[in-house]
C-alpha cells in the first residue's frame, strides 16, 4: 500500500473513532430529551481543563486526570440539566428558547474559562507516548488508546440501552415521553441519567483529546459540531448510525487530504453532511420517524 494512503487511513480511523464517541455522547442526550444541547462543548472544555490541571499543575497520575475529567464533565452536564433545562421545561419554554439559553450559557462559560486560564494552551502530562507502526503507517499509543477505548465505550452503551432496565427506560422516554410517564417512568430522572451518561462519555473524549493535543477554551467547539453532524448524518434515532457516521467523517476528512490541502479537511465533513441531508434527510441508518 502507498505509504501516504496508509498513513491517512490510520489517521482517519483514529479521528473517526474519536468523532464516533463524540457523536454518541451527544446523540444519547438529543434522542432522549430532544434538547439541542449546545452547551455540550462547554462540558468538553471543563473535562479537558480538569485533566490538564490535575496532571500538569497538581502532578497527579494520568488515570486520576481521566477520573477527574469524567467526574467534572458529569457534574457540569447534570447541573446544566437541573439548573437550566429542567427549569425551562417546567415553564413550557419553546425549543428555540432552550437552544438560545444553552448557547448563551456555553458562550459565557467559554469566556469565563478564558478569563480564568487565559488563552494559553494547557497540556496533559504523564500519559504514555510510544511510537508504533503498522506496515508503512505510524501511530502513537495515544492513537491506539483513542480507537480501542472509544469503541469499547460505544459498545458498552449500546449494550446498556438494549439490555438493562434503565436502558430500556431511556429508549422508552426518547420514543414517547408522555406514554413512558403513564407507565410510571420518571422522565426527569431519565433525563438526568442521559445527561450523566453523555457527559461522562464526552469527558472521557476530552481527556483523550487533551492527551493528544492540548486544552484550550474553545477546544470543544469543533468536536461538538462534528458530533451533531454525525447524529443527523447517521439518523437521529440510531446510536449505531451516529457512531458509523462519525467514523466515516473521520475517514473522509483524512483521505480527502489526498486531493485537498489539510486546511480544507473540516469542510469535507460538512460537505458530506449537506449532500446526505439533501438526498436522504432522515440519515443513512434512520429507522423512520420517532
């Protein structure tokens, strides 16, 4: 295989696996609550900064940074649900008002991070960095960790939703909230659970991102936009579709560099989204209407 093609293919799998995890983390929230959770990218930044500060500033081991990133993300996500979305639901706020509130919170949150930590990037230290190869392609231990851990978490979530009592309750609320409540399911409790799950996954993704790159105030914006793009590309009510679409977007971005300069790679993902939405608005793996 051509060395450049092999390297781009490996890079696409790494990027696509990260996108798949990000998409599932946002998708499980959206398909259950129908809230366009724009503040998800703020949760990502909080997780990334927590990991960086614990490892670099405090000097704790990387696995403590991972734990801290997940816990911080879960706390942030759950607080957003309890203090913002739930209060707006009680007031029967329209979807556009909920979206604007989420947008405002995310913007203020990023500005606060910028005010406290400045724009200087924060690295994550202590994570093993080993260069590995597969044929003519090279990758790091961090890349391998991203691929393996992302798909393990995705498969565990799919198993949880299909096999556990709470997972089935999540599916029921997402399909028909009113009917689920008539059956005795507490929708607010389920909403809080999916915010915890989605935020935990995005917190883990933030740790992986920071280990490979650095933490910055706007670090969550691109992963968020790719995540929601993958959700609509794969089909709103198919979590496996979200993951598959994320993988395809990552592959398309990297393989597209065979023909386009690297600075255009993000444009490729949105071009694919536009094309698929025009041809099949419900997404590639949609199972029909909710």
